[in-house]
């Protein structure tokens, strides 16, 4: 009897061992997964773009005349005062060198002008003589008329002749002035370049700063020839900054003037605040680094943060913008990496009691990392991030981060 009992116990123990080995051999091991919690928190939907700062009002100083711009009296970064600081000096252009033919023509013109002056002076002397004779005849006619010897008609004729001679003398004087000017003009054509500008300070155009600010760039540093309208330097106020960023036209459609922007990666410890001032009404075509044609729109932003919080930020500095298109204070949200498509709808795997459950969800706004949940999972639910294809509804899982 004892022997039978012993065999029975051994058989039961063997069956238990075989059953345990079979369960261990065929059971499904929980799959390690990364978990995240569905939370309620503030949420921003932003359009992200790279931008650059620029001074709002730039003043370009240009040469008012053609000539020689002297070496720039200012350098980049110098402070200038409106109406006081000399920023450029331009000398009038020197006369060109004459070749042999041009010199002969100029000398001939001088001789011609001198002869014309001599002729005009002779005419002037003749006019004076005729005027003197007419004056004498007039005086004689007046005397005879007073005595009753000559008629009143003779006096009137003498007075008319005197007026004619006076006008002739004035015309002759004008001819002399004209001939003198023509001679001076002809002689000026023979002035060599080395003889011009003996009094340098009296023949130059001095340009002073049109506004108070800082010299941003100097286009003409050394003394050189310039044409009228050539830009010499640019002045602006570095404290008066704005931001310009080029956005995809599809992103710009959803933005309106007044939209808030967060300025990051500008070099300072804290983000800065800005506001959208305007969007260009016309887009332009730009080829991306991948060779894709994109329609881009320039957006201009004004700083809200005071100048003291953005010290060191200057003209054409790079910044990174997050333009707020939508924001909410208490938004139930789930990581985008937990979402996947199932039968055309969004879904997640929520985890309860170590088991994955396929859970359809409905979504609202989305940003780069999170999506607003409008239905499907409650606040505090645990969801699987980057679910593998091996996970199905009901799969046992374990938190990879658990100790």
C-alpha cells in the first residue's frame, strides 16, 4: 500500500513538473515598451521658421555730384550725430586730359572767342561815339528850339536818334559781356587736371549725417572716382530692430497681423517676444535644398521685448521663430509618436494591468510633438510610444523604464 502511494505521489509530481515546463515553453512573454501618460497641459500650435533681424529704417548717403570721393572719415560701427558728423566729402570731377586734336580745337576756339571779343569791344566804342554825336545833336536842337530858330519837329527827331543810340550802346555792352564769357569758357577747356582745385576745401561738397545712429556699412573707403548717385555709406539705429522671415505660403495663410511669436536661438539666455506686423501680399518662388520649388512669403515682426533684454542683437543676426497660430490653456493631449492609423481612423494602444488595448481616438489641434485629444482616452491614461507591429489588442506588455 505504501508502495502504491509512493508511485502515485511521484506520478503527480512528474505531471506537475511536465505541466510547468509546458506552460513555460508556450506562454507569451510580456513585450517591453515605452509608455507615456495622456496629460492636460497648455498647448501651442506654431509655425516654425528661421529669420533674421534687420534695422527698420536704413539711410543711404549717396554722392550728389560726379567727382572724387575722399577717403571715408567714418568706419563701420561709428556713432554719428544728425547734422553734425561729417560722413563723406566729394570733390567735383577734374577736367579730362586733351588729346592733340582736342587741344588744337580748344586753342582755335580761344582765338575765335578773343577775336569776337575784340570785335564786340570795337562795336561798343563805335556805339559810344555815335551816342556822343547824337547827344550833341540833341543838345544843339534843344538850344535852337528854345531860341525859336529850329522847329519842334527837329528837336523830336534829335531826341529819337538819341534814344536809338542809347539802346545801341547797351546792346554793344551786352555783346562785349557775351564775348568775354565765351572767351572764358574757351580758355577753361584748356585747364589741365593738375591745375584744378587749388583751394581744396572751397570746392568740395561736404555731406553730414542725415540722422543720428551708427554707421552700418561703408561702400567707398578709399579715395576714388564716383558717379552722381553712388552709395557711399549706410546709417541706421541698431536699437530699432525688426525680424523678417520667409514662410511657406500655405503656412502664412493661417496667420494674421498681431499673431504672437516666440524668438529663440538668438544667443541670449531667454526667449524674446515678438508680434507679426505684416505679410507680403505677393509670394515668390524659391528652390529648396532638395530642389523643390516652393512659394515663399516674407513676414515682418516687431519686437515686444524691450531693448535691454536683447543686448548684443544686431543687424542681420539669425534667429528662430515659433509663430503661434493657436494656443490653449488646459488641453488634453497625447504624444504624436503614440498615434497610428487603423481603418482610416486614429488609434493608440492604452495599457491597463500589463495588457495593451487598441483604443480609437479623435484628435483636434496638433503641433510638432503633441496632438489634442477630443475623445477616446481619459486624462492620466498610459499609452505605448512607437508601437511595434508585433503588438496587437490584448498583448501583454511591460514598461521598459520600470525597475
